[in-house]
């Protein structure tokens, strides 16, 4: 069995509450940007399409 690295464990305990919300917000922001880009692309497609 490997020796437990207490310093590494302490780092995870301290930084996990900081990193997890940052990751969630970053992922949400990227999703919003992706969705907004698709909406803009669809609007451009709908506006420039000729109606038969």
C-alpha cells in the first residue's frame, strides 16, 4: 500500500470547492456561447433563404 501524501490531500480539500464551481461556470458559459452561435447561424439562414 502506498504512503498517503497528506499535502496533496490538503490541496484537494482546499481547492476543490474553488475549482468545481469555476468548471461548472466555464462549461455553462461555453454552452451558452455555442447555443447563441447556432441561433445566430439559424437566423442568418432563415433570413437569407428564398421562399418558393
